[in-house]
């Protein structure tokens, strides 16, 4: 049996975790999972204008008894900080998967400041952070982190390293 | 463009007067940070009210997540012009999802009432009803008298409607509903019948 690409396994892990609402601000590294969400009649795929919307959506989903995930890139983390007070004050789960920019073969210098600060900023705001570097560990980390978020009612972020995603190629 | 003569407490009381008889079960009310929290709380605290004491700009998106999760229930977001302005992109996000069971009311006094009555953008040229239409909301109402509020209230429980209600900027006595987020969360989930996890 051919093993599915890890991106497909990520979607399967989210389904296994019971996720019903998937909020996102797009990133190329999430493109496959976003496309799968839109094809799934049992998933609400919600495109957001800014990342903190996804945190508020997650809170509403939890109030109504559904699980959710927010997909974003590292530059979006800076938009989220105050809204993280919502799951923390309300003792709600919050689960996000973040593709990293600005750390591995980055072409665009504007990605570097937020990429360098992402992990520290999340931790300072009270989010538990896990990081995946290799394709063969991504799904385990996502599955375990979803359990941590949903069953322990805490905010959890999984960072997908830029080396794993592949640096964006700008020139041929 | 903004503000009006309506008494905000009288408006809020009318909006939720029949909340417990809403189609599908008691109306789920998300209140945006600021005076909307006091107004809805003063109309009578109930477990289906979720008060935001922070997370400014998040009310509409909380309403969306709740409406998607509970499609047989009615959800109402009540917020102010300042809170709606901070989360203005959410008007586009909610319109894109177009949940049939969610309405939003913006109590517009044209001011940031909590912080010293500075003029908000709705006093400086922004019309949130036009913004909402531009975001794709097809069902938008602007109300500036009590007869209009009377007519609006039942529609909020049956339509997917965004309403801007022009209220007076006059100060009213503070009413402070509960602010423990974990308690508010638990009691709302229990009221809906979500199993504890």
C-alpha cells in the first residue's frame, strides 16, 4: 500500500480528532489540507480576513459543541495575541497549525522578524508549542497535540518548519 | 451617519424580550465588549447570554462558530460600533459563510463610550450598514426609532440579518453581568445541552 503524502495524513488526523470547523488564512504549505476541507461536506471551511478571526470562530465552535482548527503561517501569529485571551480566560481548547516562514532558505526578508519571534510570542501569550521538523513525525505530533488541546482544554500550536514545507522558490 | 436618539437599554430589552421563545430553543446571544454587555445583561441575565469582557473584535466570529455548530438554534450577536469596527473583516467572513441562523445587531452611538466618548469612525464617515452590504450581506436594516426596533426584533429570530440601530450616546448606569469566562462557557454549553468533555 502506498503511503499517503503527509499533508493527506494531516487531514485524516484532524478528522480523527473530531474537527468540524477549519478556519484559515491561506498559506501554500496548507493548500492541500484547505482544498480537502472544502471538498468535505462534513467540514465547515472558513476563510478568514485575519488570523484572530479564527480564534474567535474556535471559541464559538466550542460553545456550540464542535471542535475546530486554525491554519495560518507564522506571519499571522502576530495578529492573534490579544484574541488568545479568549480561549485562556474561558478555559477552552484552541488548536492551530502554523507553517513557518523566515527560518530556512527564506527569500523574503519581510518574513524574518515574525518568523523569528513566532515561538517566543506564542509561549509568552500562554500557548503550548510543538514543532515538527520531519515528514515522518508530522502526523504523530498533530494527533498528540490535538488530543492535548481538546482533552486538556488548553491552547496548543504545532509549528511546521520551513525546511519541512520547503522554502518558497521565487526564481528559476 | 451615526448615533441617534434611542435609549440603548430600551432597545436591548426589546431585542431580547422574546428570546426564550425563539425558534429551535432559547436565543443564543453573544455580546461584544463594551456597553452591549451591560445592556443585554441589564435586560436579564440568562445562561444563553455570552458576555465578552475582552477579545475586542471577536463577537461576530464567535457568533459564526456557534451558529455553524448549532444549526437548529438561533444566534444573535449584539455589539457596538467600536467593537464591530475592530473586527470589520469578520463582516466579510460571516457573509461568505452565510449561516441562515445568525443575525448581528450593531448598537451605533458613534462613540467609544467605554474610554471617554471619543468619536468613532461612524461619526467620521463610515456607515457600517453600507460596509455590510459591500461585504455581501443581502439583508441589512438601519433602525432609528422604537417602532423600527419593534418591527426588527422578531426578524432577528427568523432571518439572517445585519441591523444597525442608531442609539443615543447618553450615559446610562453601569450594569455588570458575570465576567468569569470559564463559568460563562460552561453554563452556555450546559444550556445548549452539549455533553461535558
